[in-house]
């Protein structure tokens, strides 16, 4: 599943540089995560780095983008142009 940032975000700027897929960017009011680029750090790290560094715990699973580990890994391979 892709992650998303809730409106509890305080725009602290720590999550964006941690994302290996460049899925996090500033939205109109607070940071947002592009669900088509978010792999929950599968292929890069053991856990989502944005969640690890978020001081207000405002990053959670996006219920609109349900994906299993295999789908996240396939997305990782596509984003990094590596054969699956």
C-alpha cells in the first residue's frame, strides 16, 4: 500500500529528503505522497523512512491504494528500471 500524509503534518521538511523514490512533495497546505511513486521503501529499506523520521506521526497507509509486498516490489523495479 502506498502511504499518505494526514492534515496533522507540520511541514517540518524532514520526510521529503528521506524518500528514495521522490514520492513526497509540498502540496497546497502540507506535504503529500504520490501513491504511484511510493513503495513504502520496499527495495530500498526495511521500513518506510518517512514514517521513521516524522516527529508527529502523521504518515499512514493510504486506504485508496492497497498493494501487497509483491506489487510494491514490482513498482520499485519499474521506478528504478531494474528487471524483476
